[in-house]
C-alpha cells in the first residue's frame, strides 16, 4: 500500500501508556457494542467487561512505552484515517451532507470510552456515544499472527471498517438498527447486527475504491490482503476455531464469504447505494 506520502490526520488521540479505571459506564448500548466487538474477535466478553464501581477498579497498569515500530504504525494509522476523511467528506458533500470527522484513539492495555471501559482483548471498536474509533496497535500483531492476515492493507481495511460504523452513525443507520434490535428476538437482533457489520465492510470497500482512484494507493497484493482479513474474521471461521462447530443464528458479523462479498462490492462499485445490506437481507 502506498501510504508514506499521504497527509496525516489531526484527529488521532494518543492515550498509549495511560492507566485507566476498569468499569462499565452506563451499560445499555455501550455494553452491547463491546460484547458484539468481543464476539467479532472470538473472545469471551466477560473477560473484557468489568462491572462495579469504576473508581474502585484500575487496569493492571499502563502499557509499555511506544517503540519505534509503534510510532511508524501510528503514522500509518494517521495517514489511513486522513484518507478516509478525504474520501467520506467528498462523498457526503456530493450528497449535500456534512461529514464530521471521527477521532481515533490509540490505547494500550485498557481504555475508557463513552460506551464503557474496554481492555485490549476487545479489539478495535467504534463508540457512537463519542464518535471515536478505539485501537490498540498490538491488534495488528494479532491480525498477522492469530488471524494469519498480514499486510498493511489488511490493517487499513480494519480501520476503514470502523470508520464505516462512524458513517452509519452520521446517517442515522446505527440508531435505527439499535431500535429495531431492541424490538426483535435474539435471532432477529443478531441478523440486524450482521447487516450492520456487512455494510461497514462494504463502506470500507467504497473508501478503497475512491482512495485508489484519487491517489493510486493500491499495490499488487493489497486487495488480496484485505480479502484475507475479511475472510479470517468471519463468524463461521471464528466459531469453528473457538468452539469446533458453527451456529449461524448466533452470527453477529457475517460469514467469511459474506464479508468478502460485501467488501468486494464496495471496492468494485465505489457506490454507497450498493451497500444496502438491509434490502439484501429482506430479499434473502
């Protein structure tokens, strides 16, 4: 991926090395979001979410000081974030809408958000309560080693997916889905979560289409890296690895094939209107 000459975003908030209290602030949608994120990466949410009084519980100390490699990754994250800002600002402007940039918070160990407190194991997540993306850079090592999805464009896909959730928040999609999830059964709620996540995958593809068209960021093998990452974190593959069997009704993010399909659709078309996963769900 050609990123070294790109501009860096001013919207990166670096909290690495800072200890934070462990606790859930408010519960409700924040708790649901973090649980879904935990399931996304195959972890037990009970390990991540801590109840009780936040003031009386403290994370196990700050993470290590950033290394030179971490600083290089910070620059990479900042450039990718800036690129998403440019692409989505232009798309929104052409639709007579205003795009408001999200913040991206880098943390190590644990972090406090408007959705609650999360530890590193939760993986990257977006909190609509404060319009921020949260990322521990150690996840990129997990992406390479645990999920066997190496490469800088695989990492860019993860960032673009989380920014896709920010786009959904600005468009009001997230609120509508959350309201519908509360009215439906568990199975219906899971199906809606899948549609929301697949749309974020499609939006990541839309970003890649426009970024490459404007700045020629893609190199040979980059698309394969993103498709490999999308496939590696499909619900079916994660469940097979962690449980030994697959339970489709419990999917919250979609199968590997679905994630690949919707990312490819966004990448091939570059059109937001081609990312209506909810209409596709009604037809299926």
